[in-house]
DNA sequence: CGCGGTATTGAGACGTATCAAAGGAAGTGG
DNA sequence: CCACTTCCTTTGATACGTCTCAATACCGCG
């Protein structure tokens, strides 16, 4: 095996090379490279950020999946959204002050670490990148809007169909084609849909019976993406040139 | 009656004077004033923006309440969030491309109109304001996170308590103290909570029986704010120095 | 081989939706 | 000022969806 550098230089970032992302100037990459203070690796199940804590950092996902969630005092948990390679984590909620949600690794994870404190530098020195940050925030909002519609107004079957179509959509755009399966278990699905695990199981079974998905150990294979979208009355995420930091 | 100018000059903006908002530089106000292209008035029930359309504009609420919502094909509606004086409308969802949600006036409404196209100018010329835009987006995300937790994991009673506490919180920070009542009807509450109107009615009745609220025609009076927060296990929004554009 | 995490199933309780109808308040036109 | 309409709220009865509890089956792993 050849020796590899421990951390990826942003100028060689594998993610920037992907089709889904926009092209970046040399100067921008240099700045990002400087902005990046390190990398973090975490195993599946590890907690990256916890609600109520003050975090000095902001992360970008290099590889793997994570999810954001909130909990009520008695333990009820709601998963808010998932984060895939290229996603910014830690921007949601207040820019300053305590975290309003927790973040957990869904698979083993590699993250780029940035200092929140230096976020303002982006705004003063690199307006284009600053605009990107806002763009990313707006995109997250759009997704949260969809989730809200889903949980609020769709039936259990429609909700499940929406979620799996959504995750499949995100996975296939994230440039990890190796992963044919969505790395979630039924507990995760339940906590995202706002359902009990038992009912989630029965609902997923219906989707499986209709040959829309196949359930595996701790993961889900989507067999009929369009079929799921149709059940959920969902259009899909736009095919866009995402920015990325 | 004395004659009034049709539009408010940003330098005299009544909202900037409120305590909740941060202080602004002269240069910033001048820029905002230039950025503003007009005002728009709308009656309660009027549609400001519609899902699927391309809007060239961005709005700030001068007075009155509005709400954002999405609909499924068969007519089911989900209210995503409310907008009060000082809130930015139209930023949510994609910065470019079609609207992903609609916006409707809840009360009679006055809006400042900005051109989306010129948003980039903010980023190149006024980094502080650009940072504010991002701050505002992050705040909206935090609120959407709360709503997701609520709809996904709280019972009907807890959800209603959360929503009314939330609206009361927002109302009292928005500098319209004249309005002691929240200007929503039970249909709005139902569509926000993801419940039927009938069940919403029965749930609100329980809150009223416990002397937490009193229901009026097309509006709600909150009698015990803390009681609502306790039922919902909700901490409230931070008392922050909001930016504003 | 036994163990812990995950998925599956069934039965009964509970919460919420749906349908239908009636009562009240506000606004309109005669 | 009244009759009328319209929108909003309230109530009851019944159906349905989802939750809870409990037990079993399954699988990978030490």
C-alpha cells in the first residue's frame, strides 16, 4: 500500500470533483484549505454534537452519513434530517450560543473541522463563499419544509415512501455509488417519521410486499424509486449545482 | 387626517427602533433603503407568494402576520411557519428557482419589497448584512426543528400548548403589544399541528378548561404562558438581538 | 453456544379522523 | 332594523389508524 496523508487537502478534495457541486476558484479553495483546521473520524453511533453544548466547530462531511435529532425530556426522539458527504453540519440553529440539536454518526464518518469563530472572515473576504453558506442554509430549510409537510399531513405509508425516496435521492447524488443500501434501521425510520417502531415495521412491510423496497439487516434497498415518489406525491429534490465548503 | 407618506423610509423604520433588533450603521440603512424597491399592502387572506411560481421579490414584514404553507395534490395543507413584523419572507427554499411553498396574509399586511436579484450585492458590499441574512436563515431552521419535534413526537395537547406558547412568544417580541390576541382561527391551528379541525377544537377546549387560554372569535388569548410551556416541555426562543433587513 | 441488537407478529387500548348537524357571531342587502 | 348568508366554532357518534405491551424469531458475533 502507498502511504496516504492523514488529512485531505481541500485542493484535492474528492468531493469538489463530483458532478453535483459547482466549480470553485483557486483562491476559494486556498481559503477553504486555510479555514479547515483538521479532520475528525467517528464510528457509527458516536455523538458528534450534543444539544445544549457550546460548540466552537463547524463540520463538513467527507464520507459517511450522520443525522441531527432533538429529544424531549422523557426520551422521545425526533430525527430532524440526515447529513451526507458534502453537507455542512452545525450551521443549523443559532450561529452563536448553544446547540439546539444533537448530531450522531449513522455510519463510520470522516469530517472536516472548521472554526465557527472564523465564519465572519468568509463574509468579509469571500462573498461568493458567503453566498454559498446562505444557499446551503436555504436548502436545508426547503428540506425541513418537506419533512414538516410529510409528518404533518401524510399517512404512515406515504410518509415512509417519502422518506425512503428522499434518502435514495440524496444517496444517489452524494457520489457514494458503492452504497446501494440506505444505512438506516427501523428505529431510525420510526424516529424520523414520528411513528412507533412497531407500526413502522408494519408499514415498511407493506412497501416491501408491493416490491417497492427490500429490507435488509440495518439497511434498506430501494427497488422502485418512482413508485415511492408517486405514493408520496413527491417531486424530488432539484438537480442543482450545489455549492460546498 | 394628516397626510402620510405612502412608503416608510428605512432610515425611519419603526421596526429598527424596537428593542429586539440590533443597532445598524448609517451606511447599512442607506444601503437597505436603496435596496428596497417599494411596499405592498395586502388584506387578510390574500396570497402573497404561490408554490411553483418564480418570484423576483423578497419581502420584509412591516406590520401584520402572514404564514407559509405547502399543500398536497388532494388539498391537505400544512402550515410551516408564521411571519411577523421584522421577518424576512421568500428566502426560505431555493434562492433561485421556483417557490417551494406559498405565503398568505393572516391579517392585513404591509410588506417592504426587495429584488432577489440584488441579493448578491449585499454579499459583495455589506458583509455584515450578509451575515445577518444567514443568521436569519439559521434562526428559521431552528424554529422548523422545533416544529418538527413537536409534530413528530408531541401529543395533540402538547402540540397545541407548544404552538400557542410559541406564537405568544413571537407576538410579544414583535413590538405589536396592542395585539393581545393571536390572530389565528382553529383551522390555522389544525393545519399547523397536523390535526383535524374537530380534534383541534376538542384539544383547545381542554386548554381553555384548564384556564391556560381563552378562545375568541378568530383569535386566542393566552392566559398562562408558562403553563403552556410546561405542558409542552418547551424552553422558549432565546431573547436575542435579532438582525433585520 | 449463548447473547444483544434487530425485526416480526398479535391483541387490545387509545388517540385521532371522519361524518353530520347545529349553534353563534359578523356582514350584507333589502 | 330584520332576514339572510357566511364563516367559524361546538358537539356527538362511529370508524380507523396508530400505540403499547408482550412474546417470538432472526442474525452476527464473541
